[in-house]
């Protein structure tokens, strides 16, 4: 029963995204990728295969993250602003169902966008006979799990603050969490025990989005695929973080006057 | 890929609008205001070219380490007695000083993050780098060619690229051609001129031609001494040393004294220049020669601030 509700809500988000021409952004970015690869071809890429792969993976990660943040943080506030939320809540669904269904929709849209971009990038690289190793499949899978975390976080922020603030905060945390985490590691040993505990708490609370980025291994040569336990741990982390973020959204949204 | 597009466009613009390229990349840098200081468009494009080439330069390090990111130790870490991963174990030590480098992703023994740290080490391009080996430096050459194509005024792209080409003695001529191409774009570069001289002297034993390059480097360096950056100062310092050695071997003692006196004035703390300028008289015994050299070195050493 619930599954049908979530599916219907998620489908509505995808259709709305198509109607709003969000995926046109993906098409334009894809076109840019193809044109730029053509321009790069003018100069020849002999010996630059790794560099081209690195660029492709970086741009793919960047664009898909930006799209996921924008889709996730804008969705709920727009439903409220355009008053399309009322007919939805008039149906026999709870506010938690609504949040879960909508977040799943955001995830679906970001996955579609990511896979479209990945396909176009792959097409462009294939034109240059640039090949990837099998770990690329794991890269795609891990990145899709990372998008789940980002979407969960984006929806949570959008229920807590204005859409602009939510997207800004989401960008800062998603792009800054790696840097913050590394700074904590560097400073940890020279800190007092109390501060070390604070560092641990901050690190555990931060979304570890960089864990889902296997780009470094996918781009450079002869890196083995990551063990299955790692993929399993990433999936578990994704599930826990998604549940936490959705719970936070629900705590705020369940009593929010509309 | 989009970055590549912008790179490509920047390069294409340089060739397409010939005059614009001349303004952006004049063969000789004017002493007064440059285009990027007076034109917003040129400034933006110029900044982009500089950033792109610097970014590519940093990327060569990733190439060498097969994607493993490295960082220098912080001052606090050095004070705490932490050591870097140490030099590579493959004869590439001259490419970079890695004694103060550690991996960006920390090793398990220095990581408080527990399972998150384990996961990052498993998913990122990470491995223990003590006694590590580099990928073939020749693989980075296309990057050097690309960075100098994007920004011909990026001197490290020319000098390091030439160093990598010249690792193979048989390709010294190719390295010299590459440097001469760089010299056309940067005619007053002390680093490029000194490297040209270095290869002539050490590889082809052409002391007279090597000394000519060094003299050109010396003249440009002397004129702009107050404005040289750290790497140019290092290059100029070695220019005086090589000139001293060249003139000594060619028995041109007037030129030797002139060059070394000037070098000693500019670099009073340089022990090698001081020693070359004041060789022990041949009539002294071995022990007296040693004492002489020690006094010279002590005098130069006392100049170090």
C-alpha cells in the first residue's frame, strides 16, 4: 500500500520535473560535454586520456551534485508556495508519507539526470577511445548512493529554512564536508581531549559524501574494485543517513502550519 | 569536460584573434601596465589561463602518484616531529622533494574517524606511500604541453617539462628545443636561460655555448634582481656558480672574477660562490688548503641571516 503511495508521489515529482524542464538543464549540460569533447579533440588528446577521464568524472560529479541539491531543496517549498500541497494532503496519506514520497521522487530525478550525463560523457569519451576499468560500474553505483544522501539532506534543510538558505547550506555542507573532515584530522592530535570529542561528534554528524566518490580509483590505472563489504557499508550509511534526514524533516514538517 | 571546453576556447581565442593574443601574451613583458591590468576581458581570460595552467601543474603530481593525493606537512605537524613519506624509491627523487609530504587521506594509525576513515581509505585512491614508486614521469609530458599551450608565460611548465624530457640523455636535444620554444615566449626568463646553459654544459660539454646562455641569464637576472621571485633567485644563484666553473675550466680568469664577484655581492651567503672566488693558493699544503676553504666557508656562512 505504502509502496504504491510512494511510487505515485515520486512519479509526480519526476513528471513535474519534466514539465518544469529541469531535465533540459541536463540536456544542455550534455550538449556542452559533447561540444567540449569535440573542441578538445581539435587539439588531440594523445597521452591525455587520464586527464580527460579525470575531467569527465569531476564534471559528472559536480553537475549531478548541483542538480540534486537544487531539485531537493526547492521541491517542498514550491509545493507550499503554489498551494499544490493541500490536494495532496487531502488524500489518505500522512505527512511522513509525503516527505518520503517526495524525497524518493527527488532521488529518481537526480538519478535520471546523473545517468543521462554519465551516458553522454561515456559517449564523448568513447569517441576518443578512452576506456574505463570495471571499477567504473562501482563508481556509478556509489555515486547514486551518494545522491540519496544529498537529496535527503536537501529535503531536510528545505523544511527547516527558506529555499535559498537551504540550497546554500546544502552546497556548503556537501562540498565542504570533506575539507572540514580533513582539517579535523590534521588538528586532532594537537587538541585537548574535550576538543577531540567535539571533533568526533562533528565528524560523525557531517554527511560523508566523499566516501561515495570512487572517481580517483576509476580514473587512474590499476586500482582494484572496492571490496563488497565496503559497498555494503556505504549502502548502510546511505540508509541510516537518509532515515535520519527524513526523520528530521518529518519532526519539523509534522507540526508545521500550512 | 566543460572545463576542457573553456580551456579549448581560451586557446582557440588566442590563435583566432591574433592581435588579442599578442596583447595577452607579448613576447616581452612590458614594464608598464599590462593588458590584463587595463582590460576586464583580458584580465578575466588571463586569470583563467594562469589558473588553468597552475591547476594542470598540480595535476602532474597526481599523475606521478597514480591518483594518490599528497599534501605538505603543516608547521604544527613538523613541530610535533612528524615526518613525511620520504623520497620515492625509483630514481625520480630529483623531480620533487617529498620528504615533507604525506597523503591527504590519513593512514589508519593517525585517523580518529574509525570506520569512516577505513571506508575513505577503501574508496579513495589511497595507499601507503613509504618507499613508493612513481608512474613514469613521461606520462605527464602531454600535461606540460597542454599547460604551456594554454599559458605560454607559465615558466615552470617549460622548465619541468624539459627536465622530464631530458631524463633520457638521448632526448637532450628535444629538451633544448622545448626550452627554446619556452624562451621565445619568455625571452627574459632566468630559469629557462640557466637551464639551457645547464644542458649545454653538463650533457654536451659545450662550455662556451653554455656560458653564453648563462651570461644572458646573468644579465637579465642582475637587471631585475630586486623583482625576482624565489625560484628565479635560485636559478640566478646557480647561474653564477656555473659561470664560475665554466670560466675556471676555460681558463678565463678575468671573466671568472667578474662573474663571481658580482655573484658574491648578490648572494653573500653562498658558500660555493665564495669558494670558487677564493680558491686556495696551489703552494699551500693539503691541510692548509682545507683550513683556507674552511675559513672561506665560515665567512660566507656568517652572512646567512
